[in-house]
C-alpha cells in the first residue's frame, strides 16, 4: 500500500509541474460537457421549409399557418422561378411544400387535393421525422377545418411522457455527457503517463524496481482516478446549473459506478500506452476508443438496441455504454441499485479486465528476483 | 528553384525514411479509419424498431382485443407483456422492462358503442426524446390504421387533404450514407491534426531540431517536407474511405469529383495547419497532443457530422461557422449523395480553402519563429 502511494505521489509531482495539464484538466470537462449536452440532438427544430403556394387562397394560407406555428419548421423564401428540386439541391431548404392550384376549391368540394412534400433524404432520420410531422400537421388541419367530415366517434390517444415530459434533449444528452467527459481525460492522462515512460526510457526503472507489476499499475492509476473524481464534482455542479441535474435519492449508485468507470478508463489508456510505447499512437487509440466509439456506439446518441446484433458486442465492451445507463437511471429516473445491477457488474468486470491487461503487460517485462 | 527542389526532396526523403521506420504510425493511419468506417456504417441507425410495448386491458371486450391486435400487428412494436393492473405496468417501466405501455380503460367499448370518443392512455419512457417522439409517431399511425379499419378516420374519410412525401436523393432512406460521409470527413481531419502535431514537435523534443536549423534549408521548406508524407497518407486514407463507402454501402457519387479532391486537399492542409500550430505553442510532445486532443472534440461535435446543425442552439450554430470540418462535411455530402451544383457549394469551398491558407500560413510563421 505504501509503495502504491509513493508511486502515486511521484505521478502527482510530475502532474503538478505541468501547468497546461492542470488548466486542461479543469477546462476540458466544462467545455466538453456543454458541447456534448447542447450540440447533439436528433430532434428536429427550425427546419427550413420552402413553400410553393400555387393556390394562394385563404384556405391555403390557413393550411400553411399550421406549419408556421410548428416549432419544427421555419418557412423560408425561395428565389423567384426556382423549382423546388433546384432549391433543395442548392441547400436553400431541407424540404419543400407544394400546394397545388385550386387547392381551396377542391378541398371545399370534397375532392381531396394532394399536397406534396419534397424532403432532402440525405439525413434519413430527419427525413423520416419530417414526413411524420407533416402527416400530424395535416391531420390536425383536417380536424380543425372539418374538411372531409370527421367522424365523431374514434379512439384517441392520451399520452403521458415519463421522466422527461418536455421531451427535452439537453436533459438526455446532458446526462450522457457526464459519461463522455469522464472517460476522455482520465484515459488520455493514463495513456500519456505510460507512453512517456517508454519514450524517455524511464520504464526500465520500473522494470528494475522492487515494485510488483500490480503496485506500479495501481500507483500510476490512482492519481488519475482522483483527478477524475474532481472532474466529477466539477461536471456535476455544471450539470446542476445547466442541465437540471438533481442529486439522486441514493447517490452511492452513481458514486460507485463513477469510480469503476474511472478505473476502466484510466487502465484502458495505460494499457494503450504500454502496448504502443509512443505517445502519438497511444493518443490515437484513446481517440478511437474513448472518443469516437464512445460517442457513437455507447447509447449516448442512439439506443444500443438499434445496433445490429452482429456488432453489438462492441458496445458492450465499451465502459461508456454501461456507465451512461447508470447515469441516466439514477439522474433521470431516480432508480436505485436494483435497476443498475447489471451495468454495474459489467463495469466491474471491464475495470478488472483492463487492470489485468496492464499487469500482464508489465509482468512480461519485469525482472525476476 | 532547383536548389529549393533539391533541398525539398532531400528533406522529404528523410521524413519518408523516418515514417517508414515508424511502421506503426502508417498502419495506424490506414487501417483503423477503414475498419471504423465499416463499423459505423453498419451500426449507426437512429431508426427505432421493436419498441417494448406493455398492455393493460381493463376493458376485456371484443373491441379492446381488436384494438390490441391492430397494435401487435405493427412491426414497430414488440408486445412483451400483458398486465392486469396499471401499477404492475408502471413498476415494469420503472425497472426498464418496457419502453411504453397502453392502458385501455374499462369504458372503452361502451364509449365506442355510444358513438363517443374513447380515450386510450399511453405512457412513454421519454428519457430519450428522439425515441419517444418516434414512438409517438408510430402509435398515432397505428391508431389511424385502427380508426380507418373501423371506419372512424377523418384522414381517410373522403375528401380530406392528403400529404404525400417524396424523399429526394435517398428514396430508400438509407441511413448509412449520412453517417459514412460524416465519419469519413471526421477521421481524415482529426488524424491530420493529431499526426502533424506529433511530427512537428518530435524534433524539438529529441533535440535534433538544432541540426535541422543548421542546414541550409529554410523553415518553410522544412515544414513542407515534414508534412508532405503525412499529407499523401491522409489523401490515401480519404480515397480508401470513399472506395469502402461506395463498395460496401453503395454510396452514390453524383457530383463533381474534382470538388471532392480539392476540398479533401484543403481540409488536410487545414488539419495539418491546426496540428502544427498547436505544436509550436507547446513545450513537449505531450502538451502538443493534449492541446490537439482538446481541440478535436469540439471540431467534431460542431461539424454536423453526427447530428444536424439546425438542431443546435443559435450560439452553437454561429460557432460552427468557425469549424473547418463543417464545410468539408457539407461538400462531401453535396457531391456524393446529392448532385449539388457548384453555385451552391462554392461558399463552402471558399471558406475551407481560406481556412487551409490561413491555418497553414500561421503554422509556417510560428514554426519559423522557433
């Protein structure tokens, strides 16, 4: 134990001397939390909608009002004489709504005019959502104006949205952001800490010292886990201020999960440093695992269930997948230990595996007495 | 000029040989981006299927069973469980066993029989706002189908206004195209800055920079020679990525190929410029890499590669104009999936090349100052 602390102390001395590192360690989580929380969102807002009203009657304008009032659309102008295909191709709008001539006459006669919506399908998720939203606006128009004689009797939905009644995106992404931020910096620091020893050649001293492999690994990791905990406090305070975090009724769940998560993050980074032995490769590895894969496959952005089963295992070996689950469970649903048992066990297993990987890497090289 | 070429070639040879010895870096630059592209192309799919639906049928009448049948026929829902009481369904949702549940009240059949509106209660787990919104859409459609089948639907009633959606460029709504084009651009750009910053600072750290400064080569030539092998590698990465995307994901290429090439070159230069610039302000390789690492996530998140820029709050939309990757993503999507005309893309190309020139010049100037 004393040896582990001594190793951690040595790391602390090194860390303290690097002013830039300290500044980054505080600044990076703050900036990233805000970016992750606010910039990522799949829910559409302010989609530029080009309007081609060839009817231009009171009824067609009243039809357009429905789109103007929806927060999802922002009606934009198109150049005179520009066809809808061209306008979308030029990137002037994401969709075009075309109201045919004689819309009002046909609607009042009960002929049932057809309105066309052209959607830019490049982003297929947004395109599908736009189609659905347009249907809903159209339905409400039909009901409002009682064109087509709405039948009085029908089944209607009375919806309640649990846990996030405002369908607020910052709430969802702001909580997931905690997981994204807390893996990035610890893994990075871990990777740099070990890779540097190889580059400077000081790793020989670790091989030759009487420290066992496990002691060296734990001692090195300890400091970065403590830094991670400081980051947790910073991020949580920011979350309370910006993303309406509340302290869960059982904070131990989150705390234990965070410690396990930091363990796996730091050891993942250190293992990469050990394996590559140079800083730039190690950092690229961290960028891949802790940034890109965690951002896109951990369930932060899309539900893990959407990933085809053949490659879903990649999600399961990412610690972020399990941690994001625990964070959302305890911060948004305020669920206790029971619902978080499985992700917690997974985090535990991953932390131990990454630790073992490090110990094996070190033991291979260490001098035998 | 000839002297310049000779010196440039000599220095480039040195860099290439160094790079050849560092085979790890070359492999790392070429293989993971390709693999990652394939994984993401397959894995990323915001479409929601098999929503776990719970049912509480308090009515227990032929009408309610009919309604339940119309829900379970829907491919988007997987009926996992039926509950006798609402509390049980609530508990199941709390334990994350359900995504949504439907409660059919006792008076469902009676209301319908009397010609009144029958309310069906739905509870959706809305933690993920996007999924919740999609679930709402599915339910509404399932309900419309039910109403239509039973002759109560206003939308199908004769003479109602109808909306028909046509999806341009991507009529099959292939999701992978959006992500593959985004990831391709991200990988190229952030690898450029990371590798360049490592290379630029390496000589300083090992002390060999003194030797370089003693040679007749000028700093500009040095920088050029240092970055050209990386530049070539990055272009190779970009073309491999495009090839993979076209072969595996059937990504179309409708637009002008030269636009793709030119924007790729500009983006690589801008990325290298950022890397070198950060390297010159830092004292060690570690600091350089840390700074680059700090700059890359904002560049990625604001570029619109993973989520549409329109969805961001205004201030982030403004900030995204400062992100060179944003322009690359727009151009790549513009020339592959769409056939966007040059008149629509040129502002993006102009911005990207301005970034390339400015960033690369600043980095050359900073590099000289050392």
